[in-house]
C-alpha cells in the first residue's frame, strides 16, 4: 500500500468542469490580474473569515509583508513572533527591515506562549505575529490584552488555519490583520501561489489595496512605496469555486484525526508516540497537519522506516528559527527556546488529507507499530 502525505487529485476531479469553465472564461476575457473575479473572491473570503474586508495578494509571505508595510514597520522596530513556524513568518519581519524577537512556544499547541511574549516587550516593540500552527488557533485573548496595553499591532499568521476558530471566533478576525496563504498544500489551495489579508478596519483595507499595487492611489500617482503583491484573476476564480467545499474538506480532516486517535489507541501506541493535542480553550482545529511527537531520538529513524514502507511523512520544522544560519546575526543560541528546540527534534506530520481511506490510515498505524516492534 502507498499513502502519500498529500494527494490533491481526488479533490480536483469533481471540480474540474467548473475550474475549466472559469479558465476558459478568463482566457476569453484576457483580463488576468485583479478585476471582478478578485473582487468577488475578496467578498466571499471576508464573509468566510467574518471580517469587514479581505484583500487578495500574491502569497502568504506577501500577506505578512504587506501588513507590516501598511503599518510602517521597519528599521529599529521589533516584532515578536514564534521561533517554531514556517520560515516566511520571520522572513517577512526581516524583509521590511525590522528585528524579529522570539518568544517560546506552548508544548501542547506548539503556538506562541503569551507569558513568554510579555517578557519580550520593549519600547521598540511594534507588533506581535502569533501563528496558528498546523490549523489550531493560538491563545489570542491574552495576546490581544498585551497588544492593547502596549499599543501593538497584531498580525495573525493564519496561513495554515483558514476557518479555524478561537472561542467561536474565526482566525484572522481577532487581530489587526490576518495573513492567509493559498499555496496548494494549505487547506484552501490555488493553482500556484496566492494569499489574502483579512481585516476589520475598512481604512486599512483601502490602504492594503493601494500597497499591493505599488502604492498607487490613482493611475501612476504613488502615495506610498508598496510593491507588486497582486493576485491573478484565475487564482481568485479557482479559490471561489474551492471555498464552497472548504468546510467539508476541513471536517473530513477532523474525522480522520479522530479516527487516527482510535486506531493509535487500539494498537497500544499512545505510549510510544504523542498524538497532537487540542488546546484547553475552545478551538475549531482544521488539521492542516496531524503532527505526532516521537521522543528518545527515534523520530528520524521512524521517518526513514515510514518512507521505506511508502508512507508519506514530513518534519515541520526540523530547526528552530533562532538557530537558522541566516539569522545568526540575531545572536540565537541552543538553549534559548527550549520548547521549540525539543519539539523540532520530535515532531513529524502524517497523512491527514480528507480522501485518505480507513485502510490507508490503518496501514500508517500498523507501519508505526511495526517500527516499535523491531
Ligand atoms: C505557508 C505559510 C506561509 C507562507 O505562505 P506562502 O503562500 O507559501 O508564501 C507563512 N506562514 C506560515 C505559517 C505558512 O504555513
């Protein structure tokens, strides 16, 4: 049996006629950038996120960058974020010239620990970027409280978490901005790169639209130095079609996660691997990833064993960001963020996409059992 980490073909098949029709319509119009398809998707995206507005952009990375730029965050400013996230969260901060400051993560949710944030706030702090990692919301109430106390902007990195909820509120609707990615492997993926920023403040939404088009407030008159952060009409049209199915896909992932829990327990494996835990606060976890932890230095051997038995798996993320060579100048050392460092050595993602079969999930569990029985 083979179980890929992700296979998007099954999800695409029933949507193919609608997507091909959209492709033909846009090809016939020869209007490829922004335009009515983008505006339509932005309305749907804002409704889905329960925000006043949403702005389509070129990627999740650019969603982060444009939010920082719109706030004028740059040289001399500090932005607090998690050391345990995809590179782009921290890359965006450095790209605008600001200084990333890390706060360690919570070992249950793998999300930034609000108590650790409090210790890192200085007079230079301008923003906090909590990441809703793997599809589960960070603990937003204490983060928003700190932000209000210190006058900080909050940019939710919701790139892995579209539709996730925190105490009944959608991610991306709680902070000042929400950054989303439509990279194909996210729960809502387009046919290339794409992203969006959600925002509840209409003035900021207007500013984001100016920033994504080189800061141009009317044709060839530039109010700001923005960038080319535009999304394609074709991507927006595909996203409009796929957004209607998103909840059913996320619910299938939730069912698969519950099913894994039963199968791991039935196989007597819960002492060998630690299954992902849901937060103590109420969440809607959308399981962009189902990440287990393997202690005792066995993670890499298990990963290799699964690979040999054609079970797809991946390590998100193998090196805490404060230890990355490109961030050496920030002065991070081993031991600075012990939870992030330990999790990076133990974590491993298993196939969780909606179309996996019960037989495939059982095969994943059986293969892990075979590894520990060796
Ligand atoms: C995917 C991702 C990004 C970047 O999104 P792109 O669309 O690939 O640029 C940023 N942050 C997190 C947490 C992500 O998972």
